[in-house]
C-alpha cells in the first residue's frame, strides 16, 4: 500500500515570497498614509542635511566676525548672525550632526541593551527576573527628565555626558517592553520545541525571542528618537549638554533667548529645526505603529 505524506514545511521560495509580500505591504501602507510619508520625507531630508553639512553650509560655523554681529536674515546670511557674528544658518546645518546623532546613539544603545536584558529576563524568569524588574521599576518610578538632569549634572556638562545620561534613563523602558514580549513568546510552540531538542538558553533568546520581540521595539525606538532630540536640546538649554562654541540646537536656543525681543531670528531657526525634526520622527513612528498593529490591517 502506498502512503503519501505531505510535509507542512514551507520551501525557501515560499518563505522568500512571504517576506517579499510583507515588505511590499509595509511600503504600500506607508504610501497610503500621508502623515507617515511626510514624516519619512522630512527625516530623509534632515539626514541629508546632517551628512552633507560641510557642503551645505555657506560659512564656517565657528568663524567670528564682530562687525556683523546680530544681523537679520539677508542674502549674505540666510538665517542672520549671532552675538559674535557667526552665521546662524551654517550653525543650524552643522547642529543637525550633533542633535540627530544624539537621537540615534541613545536609541541605538538603549534599544539594544534594553532589548537583550528584557528578553533574557523574561525568558529565564525566577529570581533573576524579579531582581531585574525591581531595579527597572525603581528607576521608572522617578520622572525621566528629572533623573536625566540629575545624572547629567553629576557626570558634568558635556554633550557626551548628556548622551550617556539619557541612555541610562531610557534603557529600563526597553527592558520592560522587551520582557513583556518575551513572556508571551516563551510559551509559543516553536520555543518549547527548541527546548525539547536541546537548544541552549542563549540560542533560544537570540534566535527565537529577540527576533520576534523586535517589531514593538522598533516602533518605540522610532518614537524615542524625536523625544531624545527634545531632551538633548533641553539639557543644552539649561547648560548641561553641548557647550560653546559647539553648534547644537538647544544651546543656540538658550543663548538666543537673551536677544529674543530685538533679534527674533537667533532662537527661531534652531527652535524650528528641533520642532520639525522631532515631529517628523513622531509622525513616522505613529505610522509604523499603525502598520505593524494587526488591528489596523483590516482598515
């Protein structure tokens, strides 16, 4: 008697086809969402400004010319000049390198460390999980901005120390998010099967839990970049971030507030750069969240 057996294992071609469909669906939803597309376009524009700042700037951002101090916007100085005659347009352009880099650095480090710790904590459980979560809850009980300012003040006023302070405060948020995902994933059938076949705990965490916990982490990371830029600007505004003569948006706004009544352009343009950049990341992050949310797929 002949017995035919069909294996319910997808071929490599089928897996690739499914992956291509998911990618195509993602870009289709982005194109169908005007706000998401707008956010992505602004982000791309700001990244180009950051990368090509040396060619886009019209002046040396640190060149002092006291004869041209506090001049209004003109053909020679598109955004005007500051209190020592430096070109504000060039400083805003170069400031994008500082402000946007802070956002990507903080979210990259905090996201990776927090995701690994959270997935490990959720997968092992027991006393280790309890200890990690008690520490996480303790940190999260303190207002994040207050804790960030305290850490930045303790470490000393500099851009790197501000980045480090923001990173340390953001890690627990990713730990909690990733742990919540890990608690559900570890009960899935494929994870139990991996344990049955003798897979190590690290193998399960890396290849099964972390990979499947990434979508919500990516969404949160996209949203956090905009918030991180705002926090870094706030630290610069109160003197705990980048220091003069570094071109950084928050520091420029802080210095320009002393001249805001008569010389409005000083704070306006770096302030607009902060607003536009952070808003674009929020728009894009909201769109990505809606796309990856299964509840939105039927809409």
